[in-house]
């Protein structure tokens, strides 16, 4: 039997219809005359995000790094949440690739306070790095897929723009925020000057992201994408999967969100595990290990022996992610395994 895989929404595999769309995609050399399917995807994604244009790139990390490269110069500083993907999980790329350092702020809840961000702004002073970019993340991965409310996003963006900073939104899981909030993507994106969106997470494509913004931004972003080796050739086969995901997979994220809420309720009833179902906004559930005799890695390994895969996130925390590859059956297998592991 295949394992019940709750490690990430990146583990999904393309369905037959998506594979058919990929196989039959009209393609060209995107670096030479252009690829018609990539162009269709970029136009559709830009329209969905309410931006002038978008560029197709292989990954969410590259989408973020293209934005950083387009907005900054070596020696600049970006401001982001303490556990933002761009500073925590991109292997130091901001410094390695662009010579940019990060000023981080905020705590475990993944939220940024506009006044704390204002306090991070550097004075124009020869000794200080110029504050250049505010990076937001919606939904926030480390904090458990939480949605920052629109008014808060607007206030944060206002503080940054007033001070002359650009605002980048890491929208790897923006589609989850759209479905959870009922607020269109374009509304969220009015508060950002560039936005990344991933198709290979909850939307279920095998690969691909876009980075979107206005034409002046895209002109710089194209150069950075080229430098990073992210301008692909007959990429229409991949773009076809992303287009299929954007057209057919957004609304169904509501099912993942409902399953995540149930998962939190069910695991919260297992002795030794702690959850907060109210804190589950989308498809990510953080579960605390209360049993002091075992850490997260030990519990994850024990669940693995029962055919349930899950990701430790810190010494006493497990992350469960729902996606189109897990449903009610996998949830029942998980609950049974968790009871056996925690009571055993
Ligand atoms: C918030 C966020 N941004 C960016 C990324 C990077 O995406 P990729 O793994 O495609 O590089 C991830 C991946 O999980 C993410 O959670």
C-alpha cells in the first residue's frame, strides 16, 4: 500500500488529464521565438494576479530570487518575517546571489507588525545598509499556513511604500489564501509590487512558478532569470500543467482546508499531541508533541513505520499538509497510526 503522505503539498502527482494537457501542448523555443503555451500561462497568471505580466520559472525559490535580484543591489537590506521562506529556507540565496542581507522581525505566529517594520527602516546614513525591499509571505508556511488579514497586508505595504521600499509578496500558497478568505488574488496583490505564485504545491502541477509585476520590474526580472539559468526552452509542456492547475485546481483547495481542520481536531484528541484547530486557516496543521519522552523526529519515524509520512518542524513540532493526494482514508490511517504510536 502507498504511504499516506502528509509531508507536503509538493508531493502530488499529475492526474491523467493534466498529463494529457502536457503531452499535447503546443510548444516553441521560449528563448528564441517564444513558446505559445508559456505565453498563455504567463498571461493567465498575470490576469489572475492583477499584474501587467508574469514570467514562468522552474521553482518558487527561483521566483523569489528573481524578485530579489530585480529589486536590490549588493549591500542592500530586505525586511521580512523571522521565519519567512526567503530568509529561512532558501539556503542563504539572498546573500549568496545578490549580496543582500535580511533584517528579520516577528515571532512564531508568522505575523508582521507594521510599527515593528517601521522601526526596522534604516536611516539614510552612510554607515547603514539601504532598506530596499519588504518581503511578505501569504500564506505563511512556517507559521502553519496562516493567512495575514488584508488590512494588515495593506498597512505593512503602506509603511514600506511610504519609505520608498518595494514590496514583494511570496505567494507560493496565495491560492490557498484566496480560497480561505474569499478575497481575489488581484486584491491581495494591489499591496505588492511583485508576487510569486507556485503551481507545484496545492495546485498540484509537477513543477513551475511565476513571478509577476509591472513592465519596468519584468524588464529587470528577465535579465535575472536569464542569469540564474531559469529561462527554459520547450517549457510549454510544463506550462500546460501549470495552466491546467490554475484553471481547474483553485476551488478544490477548499477540500484540503476542510480536511486539515478535521485532521487538527482528530489529532488533538490523541494523548500526547496538541493542536489548535482554530489556528488552521488553510492546508497546513502544526502539531505539538507534549510527551516529553519523545521528540518530533522520533514520532515522525514511528509514524513512518505505520505507513504515514510527516515532516518534523523543530524539535517538538510536526507539520501535516493536506493536498489532492490525501483524503478521508489517509486521515483514518493517520489517526490509527498516531494512536498506536502515542499510546504504545
Ligand atoms: C512560502 C514558500 N515560498 C517559496 C517556496 C519555494 O518553493 P520551491 O520549493 O518550488 O522552490 C516554498 C516551498 O515550500 C514556500 O513554502
